[in-house]
């Protein structure tokens, strides 16, 4: 039976470390990290995430500001707020909760954010720096995955790492991060011809496809470290990952649960990125 990687506990450890750093930064420089969160529309999941992000900011001793707009707001209005926030010395991080309504271009909005304040790590400037191996802000979910792997002591260098899913938010940036940490990286997707053959080679398997329980025990080898990024709500209301947890846990050496695995790490890393932005500003 696998060791369960406790994301809730690791996320809380990171949040406590951030909180201590905030006290030190405040005492030394008078700077309080500030995060601005922009929420457009009424998507229930987005509202919950935004509330959780604000609560985490408060706990860490950050300044947190929320900007809420109706779903039919003009793109120009959002761009103008971002422009103000770019020049606002109290604000070190700007986050626009995605997805945005169809009439607003996510690319234009993300590109309007000052890359130094892009604590989501989505701006092409930050993606470019990740690509060339000299990163500044990196996306929170893949960063959280690295933190889980590091703090569970399982190792990355030299490992055969397989990622299932090629999204801009998880799969693609994670591939670059694991490559920078000297893993041999394979990225699978919907057109991968023989998925079980590829996942079966993995020593480190990251499931980020958004398909409930698609990774089954016949697709993994003994001793694999499994990180499950999926959050899927089944018809009966049950929350499951992309991994069939019970059966895969019989073969894995380590595995993350859903919920309580990768999920809590995203907000913890958002705090860390915002703190880093404030520290960079203090120099
Ligand atoms: N929507 C889903 N995940 C994310 C994320 O990491 N950041 C933002 N801004 N929106 C999201």
C-alpha cells in the first residue's frame, strides 16, 4: 500500500513559512505583500476559489483587495483596472480568476499585467523565462506539485516522468519545470497512441487530464510515485481525481489523494509567489 502524500499538511506548512517571512519582511522593510484579485461574472467555482484565496491572504498577513465585475463588463474596464494596479505600490500580485466570459480575451488581459506582478505565472514573459531556464514567477499548480514531490523526499533527477495532459496551466509548464530538474519527461494527450504503454514506463506519473479515474492499475508499474491533479465531480456528487485511487495505491510507492493532495498547494504557492514579488520589490 502506498504512502499517502498529505497535501493539506504540506500546504499548511508552506503557509506557515510564508506567514513567518511576512513578519520578517514587515519588520525589516515595512513592506506588506499585497494581492489584488479580479473576478468577472458569477461562476460558482471561481467565487469559491476567490474567497479561499482572500482568506489565505488574510491568514498570511497580506493585504488583499478584490475587484468584482458583472459578466457583461467591457474588456476595456478590466484593462484599465489592471493598468492602475500595475502602478499601485501597495499591490505586488495581480490575479485575474479564469475562465473569463467569452467576449473578453484572456490573452489580452494576461498580457496587460506587469510580469513582475503576474503571480499566476501566465504572462508570456514569465513563460518565456521558464522556457529558457531562468524563471521568475511560475504557475502555482505545477509549482505546488514540485513542492509535494520534494517534501515527500521521492526525488526528480534522472527519473522517468510522464505527464498526462498538456494544458497551459499544468501540463506544459510542469514539463519545463521537471526538465529543469533533470527528469526525463514525456507529455501524453488525447492523441497519444498507446497511453498504457507510456504511463507504464513512469517512475513519476502526473495525471492532469481532467478525466475521472482514467488512470487504472493496469496502466502503472510497481513503485510509481503518483500525483493526481484532477478534480472531477461525479453524478452522485462524489469528488474524484484522474486516478482510480484505491487500485493504483496498491501498486504505487506514494500517491496524492483527491481532495487533499494537489488542490491545497495551489493557493499556498500563490502566497509564496506574492511574497517573492514583494521581496523583489524591497531590493
Ligand atoms: N482558474 C483555474 N485555475 C486557475 C489559476 O491557477 N489561476 C487563475 N487565475 N484562474 C484559475
